[in-house]
C-alpha cells in the first residue's frame, strides 16, 4: 500500500451534491412536458425541444468541469505511478 | 467529379498517415496495440471522440431526424453528452490505472485477472467479437454509400465499400494504434471545422432556416419540429444506450492509451461540446431536408421501391426525377401535381426508405463542388471510425485468445493481429454487400451492438466497484446477454408477418409473449415501447448481483490488488 492511499477522498457531502447534480441534468433531459408542439422558435427557427436539449448538453459540460475540479480521483494516478506491472 | 476526387485525395493522406505511424513504430505488442500508452491529451480527446463517431452518428442520425424530427438530438446526443463523459470519468480512468499497473491491454484480460477465470473470459471475448462485427459492417456500408453519393453514382456502392475497407485495413495493418489514433485525430478536426462551415453555407443555399422551419410548421410535417413521433418509453430507454460506449472494446482499449490520467480531464469536459458541434448540425439539417421538395424527390427517386411507384404512375415518376435533377423547379406549374397530398405523402414514404442518404443528398444538391468534397471527406472520416473497432478486435484476438492459449512471442502476437485485421475486413465487406438495402444502418447498430454492450456494462461496473462480484456472476450475465440477443433476433425474424406497415404505425402484440410487441423493424418491451435493451440491462445487472452473492469470491490477494485504494 502506498502513501497516496491515505489521501483524503471526496467528502461525502460533496459526493452527494455531485450525484444530485448528475441526476438533475439527467432529469432535465427527460423533458416530457414539451413533447407534442414546436413551441417557441428561438431565432425564428430553432424549436424549443431542440434548444432545450442543446442547453442540457452545455449543462453536461459544466457538470463534468465540476466533477473534474471537485472529485478528481488522483489516487488512481498515484497508484499507477508507484505500483509495478506484474 | 470534383468532390469524389477530394475524397480520394483525403483517403490517400489517411493512408500516408498510417504508413508514417508504421515508421515511428518501436515494435512490440504494447506499441502496436496501445501506441506504447503514450497519447497526449489533445490526440487522446480527438481520437477518442473520433472513435465514437461512426457512420451511424452522421448518416444514421440525419436520416432518422429526416423521418422522425428534432427529437433525435435528445434521444441520442444529449444523453450521450451526459453519460459518456461520466463513464469515462468513473470507469475509463480506473481502466487506465489498472492497465498501467498490471499491464493489461483488453477488457477480458482485466476480467480474467480480477475474477481469476480462464475460459469464461474466452466466452466474453466471443460475445464481444460477435457484437462488434455489425458495427464494423456499418463502417463499410457507410463508406460505400458515401462514395456512391459524393460521386453521384459514378463509384458504385460495392466499389466505394471496397476502397474504404482497403484503406482502413491498410493503415490499421501498418500503423496499429498509433496510426489509428492519428488518423482519428485528423478526421475529427476535419469534421468539426469543415462541418461547421458547410452548415452555414447550406443554410444560405436553402434560403435560411427560418423559411424552411415556417414551411414545416404550417404543414403536416410540423411533427418533425416536435418529438411526437418518438414513444416516451423508447425515449426513456435510450438513456441506457450510451453506457455501451465504455463497454465497446475499442473505447475501453483506447482508455489504456493515455500517457497520463490527466488526459481524461480535458476529454470529459470537452466531450459534450464535441457532441453538440457534431450532432446538432447533422440532426438539424436532416429535419430541414424534409422541408425541401427537391431533396425529398431526389431521395424518393433513389428508393428501392421507386420502381413500383414508376409502374403505378409513370408520369409522376418522370416528374419526380426531373425535380430531383433540378431540371424543373418545384414551383413550376408542371411540378405542382407533386404537391397533391396523396402524392406528397407517397414521396415522403419513398424518401424515408432511403433516408440515410439525406446528408449526402443535401451536399450534392446545395454545396459547391469543393466544399461538398471537403465535407464528403469529413463524413468519410466519421464513417471510417470502423478502424478502431477492427484494431480492437484484432487486439482482443491476439491477447485474449492467441496469447492466452500459448502464443508467447510478441512478434507473433502482432502478426496474428495483423492477419486478423485482414480476415475481419474481408468478412465485414462481404456481409456489407449482402445486407445492403435490407438493414437500416441505425437499427442494425442499436439492436445488435449497442443493446448488447449496454447489457454487458454491469460486468465492468461490478469488476471495478464491487469486491463481492464473482466470475460466476459474470458468466450468468454474459449468457443472459447472449441468449436474449439470440432470442430477440429469432423473434424478430419469425414475427415479420406481425410487423406494422410503417415505423409510425402502432406495434402489434406478439402472441405467447405478453410483454413483447412487434414494431416495424424491432421488438419492443411492453405497450410503453421500451427498447429491448431495458430488460436486457436489468436482467444482466440482476444476475451479476444475485449469482455473485452465492458463489465463491476471488482470493483475498486478488481483491486487495484491485481495491487497495478503498
């Protein structure tokens, strides 16, 4: 076992918060409330269902940036650097 | 012919990159299969994304949006933007670490070591290989269709597919992972840049999107601006499909090629952006094409059922051909007959049966020659993502079978992989020729590859995150996936008489199977029309869990090696 194994892990509260954000983004993808009508056309041509989903994609980018900055599993990299292949 | 020449020039460049990579090779199995685990962040992101971009992403998605509308983006793209980066973050980084620590090169090597198993690993290899082949076939099909479309039929489908198959085979054969990664990087860059420019130019050529959208919104095609054509159960089940990504051997193996784990950081952040830049134009153009009578006429005239239509109404068929060729404008009084509701609906049905060609039709109709060639080459780039699948399959063959059953020499392993590349390409080409026009690109992929790999995801999750998982759990889940795939395929074959006449028609219940229904070209689960991937995934997860509870765990030593971080 290496020294890096004793590094502090992501705090449970933070893990819970990030899990909640993930579930929220996942929920927003399932926008069943705007299903059967084109609704408002953004810029006159982009139907609401499409720009909503494009927004969800951008949210996914923000979510992943948060994951990387707040919960990066650096211990895995440390292990790979210190352990030796069989 | 100019677009076709540009595509051929591009293929030559790609071939050269593969040969250049061959010259940089240091020899040895790890170098050929994993580029010596040396890829930097830039190449890692773009080539990983390129590996996930296939004929299906571009041709299939724009064709599907032509048929069912904007919902395709939510159905496939936004969920991929959420799930794929997350799976790379949670699973991919762990695979990288384990590969680096223990020297593994494939998923099966990890499973064998993690669960202390032998021949069960071979079974997993067989299943994965069987499911990967359709994916490779899609690449060959897409290549043939692209070259045929770009050259306006001058290069026939069989020759286009043959050329693409030979080019891919050559640079994979020589360049291995390094060649494949470099080519994928070039391909992704090309697609993103040229695709964006072309999107803008086509929008001008069709008179702006506003006019087309308003035209769609005021007619019966308004449903294409909504998700009315997608059953909610189907939409929900698609949330599982991107889990297949990390289980696809080429993606899992690719995770092992990064020089440092930090390469994953930029990849997972920028991956959703890359998805949006690629899929949004493809899907939007597909929908816009449905509002372009000339495109609809062109697709209809190339439909395999057009000949039947011509026999029924020769005058209308001739008119359709002239409109498609641009010889008669759609607002010409002669052509107004095609605007009659019954003829319009008939043409749309014909065009739908050939919808995978919509993107190429837009190109050949609206984009200037040079640009059409550049975008054609960019589409070709995505189509040729089958390179990483062929390489992955040959890596698995060399490591999981040849090496495992006694082949120790590194040189022999590399050469056995190269022989496998050749065989695999020939088989894929023959199948691509025989099923062409009978299987829609998209459905073929979803039914036989994506669903199966998604259902195998519980194995990977259990191996990496659950100490209590066992080889017998993995065996049970693997057999479940294998037999459900066989069952669904057989059921689909034997229920052809129950298939509704069109994809939009409601499914019919299958006698004797109260929860299964037959759609136009697939079996669905319950009347809510969940994809079959849902029960497959749940069954696999349940068996992995339940059987593991009651079977012997691996030794404590093995568990400690894998979980010393917990």
